[in-house]
C-alpha cells in the first residue's frame, strides 16, 4: 500500500488504485458540475476553463431536488430542476443576468442578485430555465470526446497486471489496517446504539 501526496492510496506497488480513489474522483467530478448547500443550488460552479462543454442529468441536490443541465462554449445553456418535496429553490448560475422559464409562466421567480434566482415549485413540479434573451433548446446530448481520451483510466492492452498481486511486505500492514478499521466501526456502532437506548 502506498499513500500519495493527495491522500489517495494505491496497492500493487502503485499500479492499482483502491476503491476510495475512484469514489473520491467521482465525488470531485460531481462537485465540478453541481454543488448545493446553504439553501442554494450552484450549477457548474467549479468547471476548469478548458472544459468548455459539459452536461449532466438527474443529479441530486440538497432540499430534495433533481437537477439536469447543459453548458456549451463555457456558458450555461439551460437548467432543469424538479422539486420532490415542494420547496422553493435558489439557483446560482454565474454570468446570468436574468432568466426565463421555458413553456410555463405560472412559477414565481425572484431575482435575488445577479446570477441568483429563487423559483417557487410545488411537489413534483419541474422548472426548465434559460438565460433571458438567449436562444434556448433544452436538449440533453452526451459530450463527444476524442477517441484517444476514452478509457483514460482502464486497463490498456499489454499493460495488465500480473495474475498474482500479493506482496508479503504489504500484507501485514494491510491486515492491521483492516482489523483496526473494523474495531473502530464496532465501537462507533455501540456508542450510537447506547445513545438511542438511553
């Protein structure tokens, strides 16, 4: 096992990322696309400048919302937000001065500040919003990628790991780690149960 400077760790002498690595990577990617907290839904809040095009479908946000959105040439094209609980939402979209709701004007929209809007929805209702005065085509299309970049992290031809992936010098450390982790989990469960029994 090897711990990297970014706190991820790998096994098999640096060849195999362990389960926490891809899960952390996925969480990081989702945070590029959507963040929610402090009663705000932030769409594409942390996109690298070189990622001009992006889209996502049906990501969950705090407040029981489901969100889909598309970004092209560095600009958010449209956002769809569905309320599963019937609460108003505040959406923050950097660069938008005002918004339109596509196809339905029954919703109340309040501009809180530039790029930040509140929309009142009932349970099960969905609002598709676009920047006011801009063309809007709320169509979700997968982003095309260069074929050289596809499978960037998968196993490549002739680079498979050897069949036996066990190194004795790592096995005792790994076993101790698993035992200590298991014990800590059991202690936390007992403490949690004691609180609920008292």
